[in-house]
């Protein structure tokens, strides 16, 4: 800030950030209506644990909205008018872990863990780039047959004890079962970069401990990138 050209550099940076945000929105808008899907597979062989097949699938879609109209060539296409689906974002994730093989004395099944989640975000009011708020609904489900399985060879001790275990001993750690979480949230945009999120969450367990839980949350959130717009307006 001691340099004489500091104010000019700050304004140039603000203009560059605005150009970047505009380009990002253009690319983001072009992707609306085109679903994106990724998948990955990993074969894991951790020490003292059974080998696993790990599969992850993620999908996302941003709906452009618009009404179907005929263009000059007579082909139906969506215009830029705002409809109920304009700006709606949908995302989903799925992952599972399966044991590659089971010992003859195993006390568990091939399925180690299963996780699935999804979220829907709907902007309302204002414009798509600067809505009055965003309404969100999200859900998460997780199933663990046995969270951790340790395979301990002959002569080894049970972790954190002086107990010697027999050959090929297996230890099951944690609590098995389903964990479900649901959340509804509305984020109100109060001013440039400042929003007020209010959320209500329900879960059937807490960290796989028995007992339902209902929790409400609210707070203030400020997007620092909004400072660039404020500086540009002062110019």
C-alpha cells in the first residue's frame, strides 16, 4: 500500500476478478442441462486389514430452464426465459467398499460400507446470478456392516492392550448399522456478499450411536470476492 500505484493495481485486480467471474459464469451457464458423471475404482490392500474393492460414482446437473421454442430453422430449443427449473442444481454421490475375499472364520459379510448422498439447490427471487436466496434440501445415508476389521497375526497384541491373540485373529471395531441425515436450508442474500443461512437437520444417529437428533442452525456468511465489485463501483 506504500507504493504510489497501489490504488491503480487494486482497481486492476478488481476488474480482472470481475472478468474471471463473468467468464466462469459463462462456462457454468453453457454446462446447464448437461449432466456430468464421474466414476472411480480403487483396489486397496492396507496393512493388517483385508483387501477391499472401493467404488465411487458422482453425478451432477444444473438445469438451464427456459421454454421450448422453434428457432429460425424450425428446430425446437430452449430460450433464456426463466422457468421453475432455471438454476436448479442437483448433485448425487455413491460409494461402496467390498471385501475382496473372506477368511473361512470371518464373522462379517463381503459388504464393508455403503454411502449415498444427494442435494438439490433452488435459487429464488432476483436474478440467476444474484438471487434473493437459495433453498436447499440434502440427504445422506451410510451403512457400515463393521466399520473396522483388523487382522492380527500370531504373536501380536490386541491394540492398546497386553492381550496376546491367537493366529489369524480378527477384531471388529465400532458400531454397525444405518446412519441417516436430512437437512433443509435457506440462505438469504442480505447484501453484496452477505448471506444469512438458516438450516434444520435431523439424524437417526450421532456417529453411529443410538439416539435421534434434531438440530437448528443459523449464522452469517460473507463472500470476500464481493469486495472486488465494491471497489470497482467506487472507481
